[in-house]
C-alpha cells in the first residue's frame, strides 16, 4: 500500500505548487503517517511548550499542525467534489496536551494561575479489543480515563490561488477544522480547485472535548488510511461529512452564531439538493425535528482561526422514499 512516511508528512502549508508527495487512483487505499501538532517536539513532561523547546513557534504564523501532502488523485479535476473515505486511524501510544503561557481563554488569570504557567501533560494510549489504539483507552491520570476517539484535525485541499497555513487556514477547501466527527468510517466532501485535488492530511487528535476550550486537545501521532472518490462538477458551500447514521454540514466563522447559522443553512441546502426535501420543509425541520443537533467543534483563540460548527441530521429521518446519497456508490468501510 502506498504511504507518506512521517518524516515526509511535515508540510505547514496547503500549497498547490508543491510537488505531489503521493499519486493515487480513485478507490485506492493509501496511508499517511502523521506527526502531532507540535511537530513531535513535546514527547515528555520536561519539554515545555516554550520557544526554546518549540522553535517552530517563532514563525508568523507559527508552524504547527504538520500535514502530509499534496496527494494527487488521478481522475479528479478542478471543479469536482473530492470524497475522502477515512478508513482507519491508529493513534500513537501517547498524546500530549499543554498550557502555553498567555495563550487560551484564561490568559494570565490570577485565580487560575496554576493553569496559566507552561506545562506539558502526556496522555498514555492503551490498546483496545482490536489489539491497537484504534479502540483503546486514554489515560490522563489514575482518576481520569476514557475511550480514545481519534479523528483527523486538519484536512483540506490546496486552494485555487492563495497559500494557506495548516494551523490557521480554513475555508470551503477545508483546513484546520478540529471536527471530532472526522473519524473512521466517515466520508468527507471537499471542493477541488486544482486538478488532482491536492489533498493534505494531518493533526490527528486522540480525543477532544467540544470547543477544544484550551486550544490544545489530545495531540498525537497516527497512521491514517484513506481512499478517495469523486463527484464530478459539483460545488458545496463548505466541507460536509457523511457518517453511517447522519449528514453533517460544517462551517467556520466568527462570531460563533454566524458559524452555527451557516452550518444549518448548509444542511438545509444539502437536504434540498440531494434528498429532494422541499425548501420550506427543510427550513421548518431545523426547528421542529428533535434529532437536529448542532455541534461546536472548535472555539479556540488562536490568531485568526475561526470557530467551527456542524449541523447534524439523521439519515433515518429522511424516510425510505429518497434518492440515494451522492456518496452511495462506495459502501462505508
């Protein structure tokens, strides 16, 4: 199986002019060995998140969230919709979270001074029933443990003109979304602006709470297995996800209510265009259907990074007399 080794998955820009790191065919599975968001520089508690230990932070914007790519997908053209099948995510045996002085919502709070000084915390990842960390356990300390829920934090294609960074870049082409539903068994839909799609993937999280409040989740290395399909000549407002159970429309914006409203509008458009729901029904369902859910995936204070919200609607609520999803040509792994 083709792969991008970890030492080659260290790009910090989503650049259309970079030579392809990998070329794959439609439907062909491939692997990206991703590095953690700190470029592998915080692997022990004594490695504090300070410039002396993270020289990548001296850049503006700083170099974080390294990604593997670009991945050139044969048969994909500018103007198409790239379908990325997330087949498998195997996190490393450890992750980290950290406190960077002056960063995050606490700033230099006096009452929370223990949580505002430089600190690195290592989270152990234990194997699960599969014998791997795909379904393992995160061990924060003796008191706090939980099931790992790995997902891809940064995923996107190279934009048409500008070069965006992997840490604060976001747009209809994807980027640093930190969406914890970007997990195994999910299809991600991304607009393409260049032939081959030019996909970039990285920044895996072993787990994350809604909003990623501190700005740093359970950051980890991982081995990610993907494959790609294509929907020809289609555009969507912002990346979308299809899980086994539901449809999720994403959006990134500030203030938060702008992201939420745009995500819900995107979901309404999806129901109308691909599932034949009448426009007025799609609008009213957003208020009356009890299974409509709104997620706040990312609300971190990092430069010009926008807040990412998602509007989710269950497939079963669409009933049986609907046309199949645009992604129904390939079954979920």
